[in-house]
C-alpha cells in the first residue's frame, strides 16, 4: 500500500467518524489521582513489624504513640515479638 493510499483511507475514516456516536460522546474528565495516606500509628506498627529501626525512631521523634493498637488490639510490642 502506498503512502498516498494510506492517507486517503485515513481521511475516509475520519470523515465517517465525524458525527458518529463516538464523536458525539462527551469527553471523559479524568479525576486527579488520590494518594493513600496511612495513619501514623499504622505506619509505626508496620515499621516495628518489619524491623525498620530508622523509621521507628523517625516516627517516635514526630510523636508516634507507642501504645497505638490496630483493630485487632495489637500494639508495637506485639509486632516486634512476632
């Protein structure tokens, strides 16, 4: 297929598209992606569980609650002994 033939076919496609149902659809507005923000207590428990001492110290300096418990009642102490 020659380039001229391809361009002609594309122009024909575009002519058929103008006014089609797809062309008449309203544009889809993309929403801004939201970021997940975890509670400091949950981050503290995860850091304790993974043994990330630098993160644990950083969170403690920021005022993390060492008595924070998850929905199952587990605290940082429970996390580090498992």
